[in-house]
């Protein structure tokens, strides 16, 4: 399963504005106020952030600026980003060499543009299925339903026979549409953008439709779940 995220850095100033000098260049931020003295036995006081506020930290504790200069650990990154609930999709195609179905699953899927119609998903550089899918030309994004947990686990596992026991029909573009999928989206690769240990794939949509009316398969905090209205 693939995930990605972007970190936003706020500009100086509580309202998001920078002060300027007459020539229009940004003026340096004001110096930080001195830290208050620490009495014996009192809890440590965090340094204020550049905007005059105390920098937040995990577990509700203040963190002085620079404590995370090296960036978060991989596990902490997963734990925090895992709190963003997502749907799950299966990206499928027919291997142009063998004619057999191939696929992978991702929770990093999103619509990108209406005109032209574009979607995007992320794939790990280590994926052995992506080269087969890319070479197929046409792909199909299957939006998985709440009863597809085992299907998702099967397609996420390594191996050549991921479709053993799965039933599917062909999309107009010839790619597998999994039985019971909520929707299918026929597309082709428009562009690939390397991003860290993943590649962001932008795909052009050629055809799409709803397929089954059920609840979605949800991925949250490293596990599968269902949506309750």
C-alpha cells in the first residue's frame, strides 16, 4: 500500500504575512524573545517558534525549535499519516507478454483534473507489479468495496498468481474489473514523477462508470475498516 504526503511550512507572522522594506525585499523576522528562567523542579519551557508561538509536539508536549531538524522517523511518519482515512483501489491490467491479469493495490489515489480528466496514484519504486502494469498501455482503477479486504490483501502480496480465485470481467479498455468493485476507471499513463521512495503516476481517464452499490473499503491506522453513516 502506498502512501504520500507533503509538509506545508507557514510563513512568518501569525496572519501569514511578511513585513517588507521600501525596496520590496522581505525584512528579516524580529529576534526571538529571551527564554524565562527555569526554577528548580519546574518543567522545562519550550522555545517559542519564529512566529512567537510555542512549537507544538507529539503527545501534546512543547518541542523547542530544531529538535526535529533531521526529520521524523519512518515509523512516526507512518503512525501520524495513518490517521488520514482513505479508500483502497486495485490497479489492474493484462500483461502484454503473458496475457495474464496483473495488479497492485494503493490507498494513495486521487482525482487530479476535470479538463483533461486525470487521476493519480503512488507506487513504490520496489514494486515488481508496476513495470508489468505500465507496459500494458491501458489500466483500470477498481474502487474496492467493504467486502474486498481479502482481495486487497491478495493483490498486495508478492507473487505471480495474484488473481487466483478472483472473478472479473473486462472493462471497455480490456483490463480486469473485479467482481463487486464500486467503480472502475479505464486510463493510461500520462506522466510519472519520482518522489522519494515512490513514483507519482498521473493517468488520463478514457472511460469510467459505477459498478456496485455498497460501502467502501477503508484503510485507517494500518488496518482495514468500513464506513458507517
